C-alpha cells in the first residue's frame, strides 16, 4: 500500500518490531492486530487477507522456480 513501517506503526498504533516481524513472516498476527492494520490501511480484514495470500502464493511460486 506504499506505507513505511514507521507510517504504519503510527497509523495502526503498533510497534514497528511487530509490523516488521509480521511482514517477514516471523510472527502470525492475532485478529485484533489484523483489524488494527486493516483500519490503518482503510481496507477490510478480508481484503488484507487476500493481499497476504497473494503474496504467499507469489513467494511460493518464486521459491519453487529457483
């Protein structure tokens, strides 16, 4: 969506380390955290999940082609 981690941290009220760990796949967010991120991005949780799964599929496809 074009936000930096610092911008998302401020908008969502989450720690940057939390955002970073979620982004890198080192932490699975709880539903409350997903809701805060979705609200900050002004999208639904469903849309956020769609974005996440699209990225997972792309990464999986890229990993299998190497």
